[in-house]
C-alpha cells in the first residue's frame, strides 16, 4: 500500500507539471495572438493616419487655390469700384455746372 501512495503522489506531481506546462504554453500562445492583433490594429491605424494626412494636404492646396482666386476676385471688384468712383466724381462737377447754368 505504501508503494501505491508514492506512485499516486508521483502521478499527481507529473500531472501538475504537465498542467503547468500546458497553462504556460497556452498563455504564450494567447500573448502571441494578442500581439498579432495589436500589430494588425496598429498597421490599420497607421494607414488611416497616412490617408488623413494626404487628405489634409490636398485640402490645404485647394484652400490655397481658393484664397488666390478670392484675392483676384477682390482685386477685380476693387478696380471696378475705383472706376465707378472716378466716374461718379467726374459726373458731380458736370451736374453742378448744369444746375448753375439753369
């Protein structure tokens, strides 16, 4: 009977060691899977950031083009307003002379 308990103890110890190894391997496999998932997520996020940076760059160039067109348009408006102002100022004295002659 004494030998059976020793053998029983050895089998229990062996089973405990095997279970520990299985647990250890399982944890490392899980860590590897999680790391792979994280790397995939990081790559996806990096791609999104690059895409957003390209979009921002395109928007900046479009905005700059719009600013230039607005400046040109405002310059044209200013020139027309100056021309109208000159025409109005030339008409005022003539109107004043005509009124004086009548």
